[in-house]
């Protein structure tokens, strides 16, 4: 079913006050990734051509870096570079 109202992204949880690179920080990043990917899926249901807003894409790459998801980092970085070069 197509949605008639453009979806909005849920608020991302605040970063916990923990050491950088700690397990708690990685768990937080995974929650953020989940929320952004959920939002991306909702956007696709709303409009097949819809893409994540650039700030969200940049955040997603950062969260993947925290989790060490190298394959996903490179995929999303390519998309990010391609979209940024089109804007200029």
C-alpha cells in the first residue's frame, strides 16, 4: 500500500556518555542505523524514487564506521560522493 503522507524519521537516541569505541557506543550506533534504515524503507514505500536526505546518509556512514561495517561503509560512501557531486 502506498502512503499518502511523507514519512518522518523517528528521533535518534542521544549518544550515551561512554568511552569512544566502547560496546555501549556500538550498541547505540546500531539502534541509530536501525532507525535510519526503517525510515529509508518507509520513504521507498511512499515514493520508489525517494532517497535518504544527505544529512541522514552522512550519519548512517558514521554509524557504520563505529560498528566497523566496511562493506556497507563503502557502498554508502559511493552513494554519498555521487549525490554530492551532482549537487555542485
